[in-house]
C-alpha cells in the first residue's frame, strides 16, 4: 500500500467517511507489518535455548542457560574420580642416598638407613615398534621327493605388513578421537617413525568394518529387547549432499545407520523400530508416530522446555511460562521420589494431570488470539501460530509427555540419543564430510561399537584390539 503526498492531501480534506476508511486501512496495514516484524524477530532470535536448533548454530553468541544458577560446584556426589594412586610394584626403583648431614656436614655415606620415603612418577615413554619375523621351514620329503613348506598364519598375508594392533589403533583414532586419516598417518610417524599411507589405513578400516558385522547383529538383538529406547537423527554431509545419520540407543547399547533420507524409509531400512515393542523416547518428528509401529511413545521434555521458552521470548504468553515451570517442578519431584525408592502416589499424579489440563485450558485463550502471519493462499489446513501448534501438541500427546511420572523407567528427556549423535557433528567439524557412502557406513558401525563398549565401562582400545584378534565377547 502506497500513498503519494497528493493522495494524503486529498483524503485529509475529504469527507469524514473517507478519512475513517483511510485510518482503518492504515491500522490494518500497521497490524500486518507488526505481525511480520514479530515473525522476523522470532527467526533472528531463535537459539538452542528457545527452539530445537542445535547448539552449533548459536555461533559466538551464548544463549542464556535454562538451568538454575547456584548449587554445588564440582563433581556430583559418589563420583568415582580419577585419583592417581601409588602401585605396590613399580617398574623401576631409583635410590637417592643421604650423603651428609645438612646441619654439621658430617658424612653419612657409611651410616645404614633407618627407612625411606616413597614418591612415584608415572610417565609414558615413546612406543617401540616390535618387528616379528616369521620363518617358514622348507623340507624335502625323503619318500616322494616333493618340496614342503610350513603354512602361513591366516593374519600374515604379505612379505611385509602392519600387524593387528595397527588396525585397532587406526579405528580408535579415526572413530573415537575423530582424527582424519592424514593426521593419523602423521601421528604414527611421530610416535614410531613409520608412516602408513592413507590407502593402507582405509584398507584396515574396511577389514575392521567387516569383522564387526556379527558383533553389530548382536547389538541389534540386545537393543530390540530393551525396555526403553532413545532415537534421534542428525544431518550428515555425504558425497557433497546432506544425508542423515539415525541413532537408536539404550543405556548399554548404541546403533547408528546412515541413510539418504530422514523419514520412514530410513527407519524401516534400519529394521529396529519396526520390530520394537517397548517404549521409545524421541522428539516430535512425525515418522515416529506411524501406526505401523508397535512401541509406546515418550516425549522429550527438554525440547518442550525450549519451545515454551521461545513462546515466552517472542509471544509473551503466560501459559508457556506456567507449563515450563510445571514440567521442571514435576520432574524435580519425580527424581526425588525415584532416588528415595518411593514412587509418586496415584493421588499426586492425578493432581499433576489436572494442573496440566488447567494450564492448557487457560492457554487456549492466548494462543487462539495470537496473530498469525500472512501466508500465500494454498490448499490444506489453515496456518496457525507457533503458540497454537505447541499448545495443541501438548493436548494431543498428554499421555506420552507425562509418561515419566507414571513409569520410573522413562527419563524426562532424550539426552541419551542427543549425546550419541553430538559426536558426529564434531567429526564433521574436525575431519569434514564423508566422500563416499561406504565411508559413512563404515564409520557408523565402528562408532556404534565404540559407544557401546564405553557405556559398558570397557576399555575402548583394548576392546578394538580384542576384535582384531577375534577374542572379543560381550
């Protein structure tokens, strides 16, 4: 809408009805502009603290934490810690004799010691390469004169090669420490003086990937039997395209799956959730709600807290603040009850559910009167405000959102799966994208094994070496 100076002059000297119409038109236009500004400010103001955006998208700005300030600092209670303790049998003992008296300078070299004080230094020497030469005897049969030679061991396939531990170290550095192949080669050269080529490292990783196939199948079987699973997905750059890495995990097991799609096709190809019949903790990604699946739902409370914060920041709705406070206090009381071993009684849970409904009933007035940004005319449902979409999600998924108050196996959030996928984003930042689909699949399988052994408090490097030697078992 544009008016020239002549148009405004003409209207100002016109009839009162024309002036009233002009003012009404201006007010309508101003309201639209204010709504549009609100939408743009919301887009600019979205952070990991008030939306589902990942922390990596925040850049240099540091969003306000939703955690309560204060509280005890340092490690949590009953934390094991990593204190360095003396050993009873050191590898090397160095004696430091008393030469003379510090007071009168009398020689004490011939005086027997009354005892000693111990101090120990733990140090790490440079690793030393151990070269093992295999010599295979040759003999001539005295009976038939045929020449015989001792058979080669299965793992010795070339005149000169790297041993099994090199492959385990390569998998450890590539998949756990997230180093690119060039830096792994440089690491080996600095530590040992030998530099394997990137092609050699890739061949070793490929062989390791194949050796982990039966172990991954065992992890799949154990995951399907879990009472509670967590699921999430994150974007992954493969072959210069954005593809997806899916994770399904429990407290003890982790499975990754790389796929070009994010939705149901990828979930079905992974083959876990289509067979699962327990409780799945996830965000509100629509494919998880497909009726083909038999599991029960539990929603991530952390996502809901962040989205409530977004409504509070941009729309100033009271119901969102009330719901955020309700979820935080309810989870706090539920945690205390679980620690004490006394579950929340039925009467208290009914009170919580009634309070939940009351917050949403009052909230309907706010979210239905909130302005909705103009959208181009198209078929389908009418566009709703962010607050209305969030409020109706609370209404439609009440049982799944509040499942944590009735089932002590269910956590409040989906942090387990989010932690499992977070390292993949670090991998991309350190090493860049995956050049091939095979490389992404190889990394996903090895990383799933590494994550699993860590959850079970096993040594990562020792477990990788055991796999390489064919001696690993859960």
